[in-house]
C-alpha cells in the first residue's frame, strides 16, 4: 500500500460521501441510545474536512491529516469531535514529515491514533465506543505484513456489528445501562464508514 | 483579574449564563468566562469557544475550568493541552456547585491550587 496526498484526499472525500448519505441513519442510531446529534455533527465535520483539504495544496500526508484533525476538532460539536480529532492528530504526529505512508508507517500510526482515542475518552475495548472498531483493526493489522483491503473492511464491519450486543460503559449511552444492549454504537458505525472508505480507495490502487 | 478566574464549559449557553448570574450575585470580584453551546449556538461544546473564554479571563493567578457532560470534559482538556496554557486546570466537580465554591474561595484571594482543592473536596471520585 501507499497512502499519498492524492489518495488520502480521495479517502476523506469518500468518507464524507458515505457520512452524508447515512446522516439520517447515524442520527437515528444516536437517538436510540444517545443525544441524537451524531449524524448532524459528523456530516458537518466531514463536509468541512472535504472543503478544507480540496482547497489546499499539501507536500505531505502528515500535514493533510493534521488539517483533518483541526477541522474535526473545531467543527464537530459532540464527543466525536475531540475523539476523531485526537485520532487524526496522533496519526499525523506519528508520521510527521512523511510524504507518503507505507504499510508499516500506517500500521504504527493507527496504533498511536487508537492510543490517543483511549486516553482522551478514558475508554477501553468492550465499552461500546469507537474503540471497539479501532482496536480490532489495529490488532488485525499487527498480524499482517501487507494491506489487504477486503480483510481490513471485513474486520471493521464485524467489529462494528459486534457493538450491538455490548452494554455501554462510556458516553451518553452509559446512562441507559442494559437498555443500550441491542443497538449499534453510532461512533463505531461512523468509524466503519471511515475505514471502509480507506479500503475502497486502496483497493482501487491495487 | 487579581483573583483566580473561572471558565464554565457547558453544552448550553443558557446553562453557562445562568450559573454566571448565580455566582456573580454573590461574588462580583471574580472573572467568569463562558463557553456554552456550539459555534452555531446549538447544543454541544466547541474547543475554539473554550480557548476564547480562557483568554478573556486569564490573569496571573490562573484559570479553573468547570465542565458538564460528554464532550465538555474532552474539549476542555484538549483546549488546555493544545494551547499549552500554564496555570489553567480542569476541575473535577459539579459545574454549578463546584464553580460556586471556587468563586467564593477565589474572591478571598486564594491560590489556584487552594481554590481547586476546595472545589474538588467534596466531589472527588
């Protein structure tokens, strides 16, 4: 794999497209167990991300990822802002100065991003948060020597679907305790859109 | 701003305004910054608003941040870390009661650490 400026822009553009298409769905998921703003917040944030990165020239992927982070931090009003903002900031810092990312760099960058999410949200795996998608993906990548788009996407999808049976321990849904069981975690679903977009973009490049 | 200042971070500007009204009625000598709601005035928190509120009330004795739920704490912590503020702490106490206790203590001219300890005393996990 090679993640360069051009395909990272494509990645974010496709992620935005999926989030816009599923804005109502994300909101419905969040209305069931949260405050119902996830779709609106993510749609606003990623719209701004696309606007920012398509209007800017970048020499390297890390600067691009930093702008993704800063835009999400400023424009997403819910918990997704600081969490995704931290994730992309850590990813950007982990690959600082890199024009492009190869598989080992991407792998270690994603591990740093996960660590950032866990630290910021004080969350662990199994608490029905986006950690439940990010951690299985980082674990999966650790066992791989190259990027397999189909494998990556299916791990993300399974992990996202598995949040349905979990009881929320973090975020608004935690107030509902066992009533949160039986619903997908909205943050895990939006994470799935982000990762399936990456898989699609990298698959095209094969 | 000779005293420790306070910043209130809530999902709603009505909450931050209301708490400020309650506190200033009793303690007028403490500066209180507010960061309530999103950029568009909707329910949520915004890191840029928090930064602005901190800078509005920042004096030599420092600033204490009080937050409500969800993203408020994460955004408050991020605002402090990313701007590398000195003497700006996020307090673990209920936003209304904690900020009220803090304002009374701050109004007596106490230090940042003393005010923070007083506010957190009864509420620590």
